[in-house]
């Protein structure tokens, strides 16, 4: 029994003969005989396919033929043949290996353009059997638009999914009626005939995102790139298009990691090879951040693309700033050179705006102690926001130590973008700090000599930066204290002329290049090890240990276990944070799942705002059975911690204050060995590697004495690590005066 491939090729269209040979090899390996029919003169007509097939089949006995496959690189013909001669062959293969800019095969019946181009919306009413297999999907040829318009994707499949399925095809002749003309596709010896009236309305193509499309994308990840590209190229409102792509990416993020990586690689290749604008490239990357499987590679690709671009610097600041949000909220992983890369980009951005923002600082000789302090912070939000509480608290206590101090807090609002910087999808934005002014005023009430200066982003970045720098210059401070504002362009500019003390909020080194002194609550060994980890020159940064923080609040509520949905004999583990969606990854979830499966009386309480999509997807049964309990923001965390047995920290850097509260309630803590606020609080002797998390949790579950003993130690450490704001302010004044004496 013979299986034959009838290959109808136009060499005029061939770009790479290797691709053709690879396709032939694919079928030869499956036992097919390749019969070639070359049409270099472009003479073949759409209605000649039966003659070609009969000519080649005449070489064989009809009884010896098992399967017939038609292959062609002539797009208008293969697409038309699949329809008008659907029953004459077992399968059709579109061999993509052509230059679509070459105008060929234009001398065809008018019906060919209708059957093979974009305007036909009658295809769904025509019964077609089998698929058109395709060796590759030409991204930049517009084929994706054809593929998805009117759900034509139902009729295509990648050649790698080829299966030898014997279709039950009754050979029929088709007669198409189009614009009062009939186009009859005759086949010798066939009596059965099907009349098809084609729609002449030329309805505008549309995309219907439904379960069938989603299932197709799951089976054929190569389709997603075309959908992605074609939708983004539509001449419609970009915001609407990007919203659509975001929804598709969220669907795609549930597919297997291999399929996600494959898709990401195709998009990345398209970005590198195509001539699409920088804004579109970055929009693609911003959307692709949602893919779970790319978290460890995408940040470096984003920053690399920004670094290579020299023509669109006005967009670099919002993009690099927004990348911080991807790290904290989307669990995107950093890489060793990330801080150096960020600093290079910020330097370039500053130089781009520099000519009209350089202003000479009042260089009069200043002696003695600090009298004026400019505190620059990225945001001032509600008091529940830990960085806001820290900034306002230290300001208040600095004034208590020395009432003669003049202090101004300058708020950058770095997640509010200037008007020319908008237009990218998936950009994190925050409320304007000025809208919370009343809260700030109430916190600082009764204290003279403190002013909060809010920024105005209604103008261009250049004018905004000029105004921001001028405000500080006019105040003429002795020193700048930078709190969580590494990306403050005005601080970068002003630090060239004004001594600047940089507060490290996390163990990760600051992204601020020109600090005169860097402070953090951890010791110098951790500071230096982090500099080495991120390849930052150690002799460029002077370090001072300054323990910052607030006293832990008293317990306010008298919760009972029943109030939390847990029983007397339940073993309760707890996790809390303001960024749980970003902090909790699949590895952490798998550890929790294994722990829940091992012990039936374990319940997990999560405290903090978030949609918890990953948890709800991976732990469906545990959520439905109420073994996982979600609670939103809780003002009195310690009252809940008091009723729990164990605190389990995700693989994240922050939440130091939350960790101290858990420690203060005698809770043992399972936390990782990499640098983080909580791990720093509990000490290296209580940290564990990620692969030992589950064993440590089991150890605490099975050893009540260990829980009690370690809990007491945690209580002692919590008290030792809490420095009263008054002591913090006293120590800080000493550091500020040291910076003030620094020669610039």
C-alpha cells in the first residue's frame, strides 16, 4: 500500500530550499513517496488540481493507494483547494517558505481571491473535513489576520501535530455562486454536487475569543504569536487592544511552562527581527510579564531593550520605574547586574533632561550642625503604608530632638507619570499623595517647622523635574535624607551638590548611585555581601548601621479561634503581607500543599489584600474545604498571630515589621536564607534553605517543646530589634551631621 505526497511547488516563491527538503524528509520518514510537480511559469490554475492528481495517481494501482496528501507553497491555491477540492485528498499542507511581497498567481479565477483572502465569512457554513497542516506560521505576512478572522483557525494545525487519520470523505463536486456567477469545480466521474452561495457582504473580519479558541491555543502554542501580533497591529484604540491581549495572556499563563516559554521565545524573536516601534516592543514585554514561566528571564530582556534604545529616552524613566512594580507585585526575578543596569539608565535619563535642570546650589560656606533637612520620599500614602509611617515618624521625632530643625518632606510620587509618558499597558499607578494630605497633617499636627511638599505631574517630565529641583534649591537644605526614593531624578541631580544620606529599606543594595552615606538596620557584613552579589564597587559606598522602625502597637482585639474559622485542635500556620500576590510563587504553594496533605488538622491563614489567583488555581480543594482562610487588611495583626502556631514566610524580601509582630507573639518563623527583612530579624541560625522549608515546618508541627523554646527566642529578638523612634532619630542626626561634614 502506497502513501504519496503530491508537492506542487513554485520555485519563484522559494526562499530556502532546506525548508522544503526538511518537510519532504518529515513525510519520507513516515513512509510517504514524494511526487513533485513544479510550476515555475505560474501557469497552474485552481481548477487543475484533479488533473494533476489523476496524472500522478496513474503511476499507481488504485488499490495500492492508501493516502494522498497535497503540499504547496502557493498560498492562494492551497487555501482555495482545501475548500473547493476538500474531498479529493486526505490532507493538505501549506508549505510556508516564500516571500509574500512577490505578486504571483494573479491570473486566477475571481473566486480564488474570495476563497483565500480576508473578506470571506462564508467558511463557517461550508462543511470541510480535516485540517490544513502548516510547517510554519509567517508572522509578518498578515497570515495571522487570515488565520483568526471568522475563526479560520479551526481549519489549521501545525505540521508537528500531523496524524494519519483516515477521514471518511465522500468525493463531491462544489459549485460556488458569487456575484451572480457560478464557479463549478468539476471532477471526472463524480455525480454528487454541492451548491454554495457565498456571502457578498464582505463583513468586516472580527475576532471571537471563546472556549474553542482557548482550547486551540492550548493545543497549538504557535498560534498565539499570530494572534498577539495581529491584534496589536489593528488600527483601533490601543488601550482596548492591550486590554484584550492582557486577557489572552492571563489565559495563556495557565498553560504548561514549556508552552509559555515557547511562545515567549517566538515573541522575543519577533521583537528582535521586526521593525515595530519601541513603544510597541515595550508594550509586548509589559504584557508578557503576566506569563508565569518567564519570571526568571523577562526583567533582563526588558532592561536590555531599554539600554539598547537611544531614540526614545523620554519613555525610559516610566518603564524602568514600572519594572520595580513587576519585581514586587508580579514576582519577576532580578539578576546580578540589575542594579548597575538601572543606574546606567537613570544616569542617561538625567543627562537627557539635564541641560535645563542644572542649577547651582548655594555654595556659601556651611559650618556647624545640620539645621535644614530635605527628606525625599517616593510616596506618602495612608498610615497603614509602612514606608509612609516610617517617613512621618522619623520626621516627628527629629523635631522632638531638636525643635530648631527646619524639615521639608518632598514627595516624588514616582508611580504617577507625566502626560507624555502614558500609553503603555500594564503600568502600575498609585494615587496622588496630595489626596491623603489630611492624614499626613493629622499625624504631624502640633509640630511646627515641618512642611510636606507634593509634586505636580500635569506638565512634561522636563518641566516637572525642573520645578522639583528648584523647590529644594530654594529651601537650601544642609543635607538630604532619601527614604525609598532610589529613582528620584531630583535627588540624583541634587546629590551632586548636597550631601545625601540614603536609607536602605531592604537588604538589596540601593539603586541610588551618588549617596554619601548609606544606612540600613542590618550589619556591615550583610551590606558588603549584597554589594558583592550585585557587582557594585564597595569602596563607592560608605555604610552606617541605623536601626529604623516603630514600637510595636499594643493588642487591641480579643479574637477567639472560632472568630478566625479554626478549631481548638487545628494547627494554624499564618502568612501576612501587603503584596501576597507578588510574594507567593508556585514553589511556595507546593510546599504549603505538601504540608496540608501530610497533616489533616492544618489550616493556613493568609492576611492581606490580593486576588490570590495562583493559590485558588493550585489549591482548589483546600480553598473549597476552608483549610485556607483569606483575610483582607487587618489592623491588629498581633491579636491574630497570638492564636497561631507557626509563621511561614514566602520567598520575598520585605515584611520586616510583620515578622517582628509574629516574633513578638512567640511564633517560630520559617524563613529562607537569602537576604530579607524577616530572615535578618530571626538570625541566620533559624533560616532554612528553600528545599528544607517543608522539613522545618514538619519539625515544628511534631515538636511542641521546640515551638515553645524557639517562640521565646523570637520574642527576645523582636524586642531587641525594635528601636524606639526617638533612638532612631538620635542616631540618624549623628549620621546626617557626618554627611554634612563631607567634602563635595
